[in-house]
């Protein structure tokens, strides 16, 4: 769950304005009664039940992935509202009376009141939920527990309504008209809607908050048409218009959620396919590199063995040829130096001055690297902030190596945030000039951070915070940065996460010898 985009905000504003326009257009006709429309009540109830059950199921599915307790509370609210709808329709006066179902007009109104006031209370629970994830091993356990609890709550509410019919408030004057007591229900409900919307707008945690606010706006329009503009008369124009507008808005929200979920899954599928291709390319490159290294080292080793055998044969003769033994030993020494050069050649990519370096625009290099990681970040719902100092002078370095360093730090940050749930995912990359004139690059994330016990050893070989990590990436990053005469360090980010900072000399500052880390 990530922050709403400007396009999503625009869609929500357009839908909200359309609802307000519909309210204004319908208000003059809202008090007109209709005849014979009771037959449509079951159809409306079925549509409302299906929409709310689907929305609850989708939210439970999102909880299965995100493990956010806020999602669990919102799903419970939709499930509770859906479970109350069938009983409300069955007890509606004049709908199923021919089948002998007549619970009285006050029963239907009491069920409607519980549903109207219950749903915003669940929404308030969602709005006030802390930014934390469920720690249960299985996400199915809290889902099942929530479903059973909501079903039990709905059953208790309905049992109390039917068992205490004589004690029910007098909401209805007759089958169509309400008493003044009923107006307290929509008034309280609208106050709860307003409080929930204010909290959601203030916290601005997830894109889902935007659509929940839109649902509350649609329900506010629905109540306004039904209770005040329509005079709270059942089956009037305002009564039906409000319910239809509410269904339309709920349908739009459900479709948006489905669309976003499908889009995320498509992006993830594409990212997985791209990762598989990249992994295959890396395996191919590693195989070629391994074959090349083996070939280069095998030649001097084979020559050393051959010369050693020759030297032993010369020594084993009746009259040892010491001159030939001396020549064989010298060739062995030469082959040893050849093998050493192969190994040194592999290490030279991390040594100062071993590769060509030139003045680089570090800001441009960062922009290019961020663009390359943009699709993976978007697929993970991560917002990227780039703050580059326009006055940053050029640095002297190898573009390929520095790009690999930044790319590795960004990839680690994305992995750290993907492994966490129920919190904001934001990647911040910035550059600045240090007091000593060095160029400083900071890559900060909002993931789980680096445990204090690993902070001192995180750059050592085979030390990693990822279960599947090899612990080599950060070691090579530090080797490259130090080979450029700079430093790489890690620190906790505020309020959560980690920030990796490296500094390298600019073209205006002489490069100093790298610090040797053992």
C-alpha cells in the first residue's frame, strides 16, 4: 500500500464532484413518493451484499500479502455491513409479507441503524490503526478469527433486535415515514464519517485511504438525500437515489481496487521475469568468467607441473644435470609469477588507479541509475525521492564501478522495504558537498534497518541481513569506494530504516590513498 498518485487523486475528486452534482440535481425531487418499487428492494440488497462481500474478500486478500492490521479492521467493517443486508431486506415491510415474513417496521429500522452506525466505527478503527503488521506465523489465523468474530457480532446484534422487539426505539411512525427519533441515527453516522475522513486525510498513509474517503463521501450524500432532502420517507425518489448513488460509488471503489491489485500483480510478474532474465545473464557471465579464469590459471599450473617432472627426471639420472634442473626451477618461478598476475588482474578492478578514470557528473550518474531501478521500485510500491545538489562539482572515478555501487545500494534498500509491511515505503537519494570538499551520496530507506550487532560487521564478507544473501555486495561496494579514495558507512535512518552514505573526493580535491580494511 503506497501513497496515492495525482491521477488517483484526480479520479477521486471527479467522482466526489459527480456525487455532489447528483445530490444537487436530485434534491428538488427527493420528497416525491414512488409506487410499487418494493419489488426492487431485494435486487438492491443483493447488489449491496455482493459489492460489500467482494470488497471484504479483496481486503482480506490484501492483508494476506501486506499483513497490515488496518486492512483487517476495514475488511471486518465491510463484512459486518454485508451480513446485515440480507436480514434487512427480509424484514422490509411489504417485500416478503406474502411469504408470511412480517417482523414489524421497527425491526427493519433497528437493523438499518446498527448497520449505519457499525460500519463507520470499523472505519474509525481502520483510520486509527497503528502502522504495524500482524506477527502471526500464518495470515489465515487472524483472517479466520476476524471472520468468526464479525459473524458472531452480527448474530448477537440481530438476536438482540428480534428478541427485544418490544424495547426497540420508535424509529418509524408507519411503514414509510419516520419519527424525529430516527434523525439522530444519520446525524451520528455523518459525524462519525467526518471524524474518520479527517483522520485519514491527516495521516495520509496509504492510497487506500483516498478510496475509503470517497466511500464515506458517497455515504454522506446517500444519507443527505434519504434523511433530509427526501424527508426520510421510505421508497421515495430521494430514498432510492441515495441508495443508487451509494451503490455506484461503491462499485467504482471496488473496480479501482481490483484494477490496482491487477496492475500490481502484472508489475510483479514483469519484475520477476526481468529478474530471471538478469539472473540468467549473470549466471552466463559468471560461467564465462569462471571458464576464462580457469583457462588462464590452468596454463601456468600445467607448465609448473611439467617443469617439476622434468627437474625430477634430471635429478634422478646417474649423473644429475644440475643446469637443466636450474632451468626447470626458473621456469617454475616464471609460471608462478604468471599465475599470480592472473589473480592480481582480477583484483585490480578494486585497486586505486587500476582502471581508467575521468571527471564524472555524479548527479547525472545517479539519475541514470535511479531510472534503471524505477520499474522495480514502482512494482514494490516504493516512492523515490531524489534530492541532488546542483552545485556538486565533478568527481574523478570509474563510471561503471560507481554505477554498480549505487545500483547495489538501491537494490538492497528495495529488498529491505519489500520485506516489511504496514508502513510507508520511501527511498530517498541525495547528494551534497561535505566540509572537506568531498561529494557525499546518501541512500536512505524505510525498511527494517541494520541490527546494531551487525552494524560494525555489515561490510565484511558473508555477513548479510537477508536470509538468502551471500554477504558480498556491500563488501565490494566498500572496496570500490575506498579504491576511489572515499569512505562508506551505514547509520540508522529517522524514524526507521537505514541510510548508507559514501563520500569520494571531487575533481577539486586530491585523491588520498584508500584506507585498508581488514
